[in-house]
């Protein structure tokens, strides 16, 4: 069954796919003075996507900080001592934080500019000092040549951004294809467009954009 994969990296997907990346990540800018000061004071650093790790390591390191990660694939880019959330969502990160003694903690969070506020809301409510750095943006793109949807039986969406990008390129979501959202947030993005489907946990870690 031919599968069209719309996300950034299909290497961990358990089935063979045709990769048509409809999104890309771009850095927001250089590390500013405020962020550098916050980083120097931080005790912990949190990564909620592999993209965040890659963009951050292009600027700095994680040396001297306690490292938290949203899932095992993100943790694999960071080192063996990384603490991993029990479920690879922001809600899972909150569950991890609830198990930790956060007294004296200053959390640094390099993230997507499109990140949901679940973690920041929790930290604010618990009065845990933190600094959230919008490190990169996710933008849609239209690589050429555009594939013919008639050649595929299934389409894999890895984030709400891929849903938006697909609609920008193709106009509508096909009703004669299997549409597979990776993760509950992407599932909801498709459901908001009238598609009452459920995601399959084919990956142990979801893309968080």
C-alpha cells in the first residue's frame, strides 16, 4: 500500500513511505543577550522535539544542565543521563515534572514558536522560574514535483502544521484515502476539519510543532 509521508523525517516510521516534506524548520535568529543570561542561570533544560535539539546544538551545548526530553528519540540526541517523559507529549512532560523536586529549579526551554502552552501554564501555576525561547519556526513548503495523490492509499500527517500545509497545496483532505495522524494533537487537527478518525501510536514519540 503506497504511503505518502508529509513530515520532516520518515526514518523512524515502521513502514516504507514516499517522503514529501511539506514543512521545514528555520531558526528564528541568533541567541540574544536575554537568552544568554537566562541560560547561564538555568539548572535544567527541556527539549520537546528533535528539531529543538538540532537547532539548539547549532548554537550551544547542554553541558552543566540537567536535561529533560519529551521522548526517547529526542533523548537519543542528548545523552544517556537525560530524563524522559512517560508519554511523548507536553502533558507527559508535565507528568514528569510532577515527579521531580523543583525547588531551586530554573528551567530553560528552547522550543518551536508554535509550541502549545501546556508546559508554560504548569510552570507558571506552580511558580517554577523558567525561560521559554522561541528557537525556530515551522513553515510550509511546496516541493516540486507535487505528487499525484492517486498514487497513494495512505497519507501520514506528523503535526497540525502538516495538515495546514497539505491543505495549502492540495486544497482539500481526500475522503478516499487512509489518513494517519501521528499523535493526539494532529488527530485533533484533522477532527476539527470534520474527519472523525483516531491516531495510531505507530511511533513511540510524536512530532511536536
